[in-house]
C-alpha cells in the first residue's frame, strides 16, 4: 500500500504493501493486531455503564480515538494541550485535558482551542485559578474546569474536604471560569494484584471524592461531572452509580505490566525486532533496545519465538537469552510485548496495522512527542 503518509523515508524503506506478512517489515517497528484491539475496545464498552472518556496518551492517534468514539465513548482525555490540538484538528470535539495548564503560552493555546471546541481542564490551586480566570475573562470566554482531588496518589490534586470546597468556591467566584465538577485518579491503588484489595482501596478513593462532592453540593453548587480513571479499576469505577465517566487508556493495547492484573484484555501492541548478532548459541542480539521500547515498568517480554527471554537492553540493542527455544539466526524476527505501551508508543511515528499476520494499514501516531 503506497499510503498518503508515504513521504517519510522510514516508511518508504519498509516497502509497505497491503497483504504482506508482518515479518517482512523492516525493524524496529510497532505492530497493532487490529482484531485484538477491537475486542479490547468492545470488552471495555460492554463492561461499564458509566460514560467512557478514554485517555489517548496510550495511542496518540486520532484514528484510534475515532474508533473509541465509534465504540461509544462520549469524548476523549488528553494529558497535554498539544495532544488535544492534534485530536481537535482531526475533528474530535469534547476533550478533557486532565492536567494543570499554566503559564501564558499554554493558556493562550488552551483558550484558542476552547474557543472552537468543547474543552475542560483541571485545576488544583488558587494561583492557576486566577491565571486561567483573568486570561479567559480578557477574551470574554468561559472555560470549563474540574477540580482535581488528591485521593491518595500524591501527585497533583487538592485535598478532599475543606481545601477542595474552598477551591470550588473560588472557581465559582472567578469570572471566565465555569465549575463543571470533580476529577480524581486512583493510580496508587490500581496495581494491587488481589482484586478484593483493589476494590476496597478504590472504594476508599471514591468515598473521598463523593464526600467532597456532597460538601460542594451543600453550598448550592452543581457537580455535574465526577471523572475517575483508569484501566485497572474500570470494573469498579465504570459501574459506580455516582461516577459519571471513566478515563481508561491502556486497555486497548494492554501491556505486560497491566496484563498481570487484567487477564481479560489481550495484547494488541507488539514491537518487531530483528536478530543482528548471535555471539553464542544461547545468546542473540536484536536491533531494538531502550530507544525502541521503554522499561519504566520493567523489561518487555518476548512472545515469539518461544523459549527466549529478553534479559537486558542498551540504547539500540536488546540482548536475548535462550531458555528452551531453538537457536536463532541472523535476520530472524522477534516479537515483543511492551511493559508499558503508553511510553513505547511515544517512540514511534507509525503503527503497522495487521489482521492475523497480514498488513492491512499504516496509521500515523500524530501526537507522538507532543509534550507541551
Ligand atoms: C489523569 C489520568 N487519567 C487516567 C489514567 C488512566 O490510564 P491507564 O488506563 O492507562 O491506567 C491516567 C494514567 O496515567 C491518568 O494519569
């Protein structure tokens, strides 16, 4: 397939032809198993009653965001203004930028976006409320904000209870801002392997948020949105009667780290590498290393061939050790599941989209590297 994205040399070098087998692709490259990804999307959509607002940090691709919307999502979540810009330009409205946006440059970009699209943003402090308010007021705009609550992750977020109530009041009294509700991310409980413990700890986070919601409502403010995350707690937050939306990201690709907690989702994203050296029958080195797959959640795992293990990586080398597999030879292809799909996706320009093992499409990772 000579696709529209063809000008890029790297893609051209792949001699990408529809129907070719994925192992003929040049490497390292990222492969999507489309059927598996669609099954993951459907599983999430069918498992939750609450609204879905998937986090696009995992795929950074408008094509996939549109598939999530087609599968029933009400909108999307981004981490960055620049990611939201890419999604909006691709025609996606209704974006929650789940972050604090500060400083004149980004606030200008945020308001530019919010003047044409439905945008919400998080606040957790008074300084930010004031700068957003005066910028929005100067442009005679109304910016919709959610208050981010710290329910235990200890990242951003105002403390639930009185501090959150005070911040909600200040939003109410700030020209140019519209209070839309509360947001929290229970990332500190998401990786408890025991599902009972995960449920109990998630419930504690939810209780903190809902108690704060009640306090805000008691002073006559309407809390329209209660937004929570993520993949590992979807079954709990996605069906809680007082949560309005959830923001899972990783579910559609899955990865080696989340799979241990959620076996019901399958691996849809892999990295393809090539054996470039076999210094010893029990050792093989591939052309994919730390610049091709991240290890912030541990080492990626090999899914093909069987009987080999990735034991360490340098920037451009992945070193494999033979367990009980057949010896590898130069040119053999190795397929690997990332340990963290979100950070791995951010390293590539394209997804090579396959059905079974056949290439059917190439999708740009348009928001890759969008950090601002
Ligand atoms: C604000 C926010 N919402 C939702 C998520 C959920 O992401 P995931 O489903 O990949 O765990 C995250 C993860 O980092 C997050 O930071």
